[in-house]
C-alpha cells in the first residue's frame, strides 16, 4: 500500500508551504488523483486522518478530485477515456495511444481561513 507514503509526502509538501508562507491554519486540501496514477483514492482518504494527526492538517478536510485518464489515438487522433475503453480506441480499435491526462497526483488547492 504505497498510499501511506503519498499521504506522508502530501503532509510534508503542504506543511512546508504553510511554513514558508506564515500560514497557521488550513481548512481544506484539494488534490487531483488521476485514474491512471495507480493511487487508490479511497485508501488516501482512509489514511489521511491518522497520518496528519497532530499536524497543521489535523482539522483540514481532504478533497480528492478524480482526473479522467484521457488519451489520443496515434492512428486516428480520437481522444478517449483509457479506463472506459480498456486502453483501446473506440473509433478504430487501435491500442497505440498517447496519454494526455490521468497519471498525476497533485495538490490543486490549499484553503485557508480568511
């Protein structure tokens, strides 16, 4: 379960940002999790509370946005959802593709009180 390492890195990243910017309280952290990233969003949500306990993120809500795994077919230029179509182009049936999105796991937003 590599998600625990991902949540720990999330904590380090957001804590460092907060320290660098004099932020003392965080209400919410929003992350983007790609369908093709091999990160299981449910595990991230489950591991978040115990990993951030005692930190600046202890009371902060975690929101995980799922980013669709989109690709462009190299044979016919069709853009399609990789997961939905099991990696094959729905237009021509080709497996040759360039992944456009869905591999990432990034911090999108840090919400602080006004």
